[in-house]
């Protein structure tokens, strides 16, 4: 699986957009970009995933560059509850029944009041 | 949908005793379940993968005789920490993989905090 690189920590003001970058320069053509987050002392929570098109759901937007070597997770209006560690994971397609998620170190996002 | 529960949410045990943690998929059948361990300020580390009715596959460096995993049904997996020691104190998280049609996704439980005194 492709390795990802994320900043160790970031912060943003409440109500503003939080843009979390992820580099995955060795991503293969059929690999997807997944984002999870982990709020303190809880299990990871799925946020969003994509292959090459930008994706949006009720939680966030995912912007993947045209060469797919990097992506950005956007939380449009961050709240204090969004303070968490965010993990960017590159993995095989969802139809791969043998895949197991391996977590890197992630980005610790602090949303300031 | 896709809810995974763990029990207990926290447990304190004495050194040398064993403790069992349960992981249940509440609204789907999980042929595969995963166990992770997380130390403070560190990322999740995959310990083992279990398939229903089969022996678990352990990641390198994880002692299979110490961390006993049973996946007896499509909705239940258990992790037993045998002869626990203070260094086993950690946050244990299970994950269950759904296998619906063409998409296999992992869903995570809320975690169990184990403290060994």
C-alpha cells in the first residue's frame, strides 16, 4: 500500500474551514484515498473516501489532485467537536475482501474557540 | 447502520489475571474482525485479524498465546488478555468488516480501556 504523509498537527478557529493535507505520491492507479478521524478515547470514525473525483458528504469534502499524489480533507465549518486526530489512508478498492486498515500517525487537529 | 459495540468500555484488573473483551457487530454479519491496540499519544496498531470459524492471524511481534482471539460467530469476537501485566495497559479497539456485495468496509467499536494494576 502507498505510504501517506500528513502534518503532525494543525489548528483552526471555530467556524472556519479546516483544510487537512495528505501526500501519497506513490499511490497506485486502483488505490483509494480514505479519511478517518479519532476523537479522544473513542474508536475511529469513517469520514469520506474517493478514487480520483472530488467527493462531498455531510461531514466533509475530499479534494484529490489530478495526478492523485495528494489530497485535502476539508471541514467547511469546523466546530469544537471536530477536534480529533485525522488519518489519511491509501488502500485497495472497497471490493477487496482481504484488505486490512493500517493507520499512520495522522494529523492532530485542534479547533480553537 | 453498521454499528460495532465493545464490552466492557473500561476494565481494571490485577497483574496476573486474565481479562476478556467482547466485540459485537450489531446490525450486520462480519466474517472478518480486527483487533487494534493503542498506547497514549500513539496511533492504532493492528494486532490480529480473525475470520469466523478460523484461527486468528497475528501481526508480527504480537504474542498469540497472550492475546487469545476467538471469532465463534458472525457477530461476536473476543479478545482475552492472559496473565495481564501493567505493560498490557492500553486502549483496545475492535473493528468488523462488512461484506455486502461489492464493497467491504471496516467499522470500528468504541474501544475498551484496560488498566492492569
